[in-house]
């Protein structure tokens, strides 16, 4: 079990999108160890089942849903299925999104990335998450603190944080909203990057001299979701080892 007590009520449920690998998978693992039931969503059934197998031994209950969070029908059906399995979904981690290396037209990428966060949040809120509800979106230092060579990625990550701020201003009576902002993170999407010439150059500018682990992001996410952060609302939390302050 987790050695960190964030004050979660055992058996409360969290829904995590993009749970099939990387940050989503590790957040699911730590959430389960913290006593939360987990609804795991991903577009990749193989990765999703792998995550589910990892958490089933510790989670009070596990629900899985294979679906595209940019599709209205898939989201509505998924929430209905998750609610019937786990009951009230108290917490939401909007983590799913395409890799920055994906070749997607700019307008379509924003529709996928920002639209899916709005779609998931609306569906979750409509179901009535109850007292203490909280949502965390995975944004990025890209687009918010630094520019990158990928236009759609920077724009979408900045827009997600803008949406979080909108939620804080207008929907805080229903739930808290925050953004966790990874810097360079050691996940399958960046496999081999640290060993590359570019990777070594980037790492040399990070004060902690390493990439983040998926665990680093998972713990920050769970803290923002948790009762321990009950008065934290609307923050943009970089988890980047100090990288952006050296840019």
C-alpha cells in the first residue's frame, strides 16, 4: 500500500484516461495503493489490460473502458458503464492525448486534445461527483512556459490550462480543477531520448540532471486530486526538475 496518506476515503473512485501506459498507468497504480477504486480508460486494449492486471491486486475495484475520448458516444457509454460498476466517480484525471510526435493537422489536434478534456469533464460533472470532487488535467510546460517546434502540441496544452481556469472561475461550486504540467518525462513515448544528443543537451539544462519519472507526475496528480489539496484550485503545477526556470 501507499506510504503517503493524502486523506482519500477508501473505496472512492477515480477515473483515469490514457491509463494504458506511462503517466496514466502509474497514477492508476498509486491511486489503487491509496485505497481508490479505479476506472481505467484507453484506446489501446492491450496496454489497458496490462494496467488493469497490475492494479487488481490492490485496488478495491477496477473498471476498464476501451474507447476514444474524442468521441461523444464512446464517452457517454463509458461513463454509464463506469458508474454502474463503481458508483459515484469522485475524481477525474484527464490524462489522455496524442504524443507530441503524432502527425495530426493543427485544427484536428486541438479538437481532439482540448475537446476531449471538455467532453470528459462535462460527462463526469453531469453524473454528480459529489462533495470533495476534483479534476486534474495533464497539461505541459510546453505552450504554457516554453515554446516547442510542434505548433498543435503547444497550443493544445496551453488551451487545456485555459479551460481549467475557466472551470475554476465558473464551476468551483461543483468541483476543484487543477493542471499538472510535466516537463521531460521518462515514459515509453520518450524511449531512448535521454541517450540522444538532443536529450543529453536538454538534460544538461535541468537542475536535477534527470528526466521526471512517471511516479513523479503520478504523486503530484494524486496530491492535487486529494483532500490534502482541498484549498488548491486553479493551479498550474510544473513537475520539471526546475527546467523551465533555467530557460
